């Protein structure tokens, strides 16, 4: 079975993905933890943008060393191969980390052609956008929080071509968070205004 590349993002009702630490945590519960953990169970390689990597590397090694309740998950992250995209030369101290040799599309295409477990992203919006544009992202997992943040970077920027997606799975948590999984839509709906008016009139 070929490798899948999946991306998971915390996102607000108005599409904001920036700084989820400022609005996400009140909605975190066991349901969300299970959903996030399930995605990691088949993951062998993690892809990161520089900023997200710095955030993860600044927290998870310390949590693993502290031996708290999330130490097991921290060790799981530490044991995975981690590939970081950056235009600057990086000094990567978290174990099993390496700087990408090539651009996002090149590296992702090569990984998909190799045997092994899945490739995942958590955050790293710029990398997610490039994978979507290149048609290399197999699943987009969105944890939609019932809050309008009203400031910050949104997942989809303006001025780029449309990206048709199809809903593969949906789940509603008790907090009101929607767990939505999308994949590429290779046969998106067609038609225009006239067809819609005709349908409404039937």
C-alpha cells in the first residue's frame, strides 16, 4: 500500500490557523486527544516548517525528559523521522531531525514513492498549502473550533486557484468541535447558475 501524506490543523470557524495556543485549549478533551493520537499511530515521518518545528522542539523533548503523563507521546514524536523545510541552514538538536534536501513538492513526491509508514504534518501551514497546490496531500484533517478568532493567518490565502476537496469523514465532539477529514476531489461538481435555478424550480 502506498504511503499517505496527511495534514492536521486546529482551525477556527472563520478559518484562522495562526497561534492556536491562544484559543484552542478550552476545547481540548479526550475525544480530540484520541483523534490526534490515532493519526500518529500510522505515522513514520513528520514534515515541518521552520516555525512549527521550533515550537515542537522547544516543548516535546522537555516533556519526554520530565516523564509526565504525556511523556509516552513525546517519546513517540522523538523517535519519528522529522524533516524540516527552511531556506536558512538549521542546527537541529531534536533527535532524528534533518533539514529537507529539496523543495516541498520534490521531497513529498520522493517520500510517497518510498516504502514505510505514513507521512504527517501538524500545523506548518505554508507546507500544507504547497502540498495541496501540488496535489500531493492525501488527507486534510481539520479540527474546526466553534469560535471566530477574527485575526490571524487563515488556512487558504486569496488569489490562488481553487482546490476541490471531498469530505471523507466527519465527527462532532461534545465541545462542538468538528473533526472533518477531506481528500482531493478528482471529479468535482460541475454546472452553473442556470442549472441551479432549474433545479430550484423543479
